[in-house]
C-alpha cells in the first residue's frame, strides 16, 4: 500500500511569487491535513480537508489556501511568498471512519525555500 | 531581525538503555494523543497512540503513559537502539466539532542513542 506522496520534494521560489504543492493521500483515506514545520515555530496546523470540504483551519493568513479533489488528492497554494514562508510543508492523511480519531500518516514533505 | 529557533529538549542514552520522553499537553478537552518520530529529512512517522479513556498502552518496545490529571504524556522506549535516534513529538487532538484532523504538536525532544 503506497504511503502519502508529496510533490515536489524541493522547491525554490522568489519573494512575491506563488507556489502550489500537491499531496496524494493513502488510498482510501478521505482526510488530508497540511502542516508547516519551521525551526522557529515547530509543527503548525494549516488546514484540513475531508470529502472536498475544508473542515478546519489554523491561524495562517489568507495567502495560504488549499483544496481537495474528488479523488481525495489535495493541493495547497501560497500566494505572494515571503521569506518567512520558507519551511517544510507536510501533508498527512487519515481514514476518519465515523466519529473516531484515527492516526494520521505523514508524507516526506515539500521543502520550500523563498529567496 | 534574527529569528530565534525552538530550543528542543535533548535526551542522550546508551544503546540498550531505556528512554523516557515527556510531554505536557495544553488542552484538557483533548481526547486522543499520538507520538511521532521524525528522522532527518523525513516526515513524522507514527509510533503509538492512546485515547483519553486509557492511561497506558503498549506497543513493540514502546509504552505510552497518559496522566490526564496533570496533562502529561510520556513515551517509554525499551532497549533503545541507535536507529531510535530522532526527534520525537507528541500530538493531541480533540474529537468532535471542527477539530477533526487538527493535531497540535509539542515542541519535540531530540533523542540521541550512543552505541
């Protein structure tokens, strides 16, 4: 069973540009969450999608957005990039059966560097 | 200005020793807790989870203890091996409402195992 796949693995962008990151969850998983990891702030929740709907959002500016497709694949977009957006962006998928929490499985992440 | 990184707690042990990693969680309403291991250049890897209706759960070489009274979580690793060297994170989740998929992570602990 394939794990969570994130593309690309590495990305270098210039300030002011925008970027789109992609995440393919584990087959059958319908929930996809995104996290930002930096040395200064640690792992911080960005947002979660379930069945193409954003169910939860972290405390990030509107420049950070996402979406989920009918096949559960998800993308996140960051517009007007700032130097401080340099981070490892992690995607996690989980099955979410019923109302029970289930473990989230993480991808390898996309390392974004803004110059 | 200069950014200040998180100063992660560190734990150094000898191979074969038992390791105990501690975590204080923040939300008394959290009812699901997970330990993750993150190796350099990789995404967090699920180790073990525990629900709030339990105070102890055992896996292979790992045990998680939950003390809800003081909001404390610990991970015990038996017979620690060099391959256990990594950063360990605890994460909490609250069921229901809009909190599904939102994991709140601790700052992490660096575990170094010396041969």
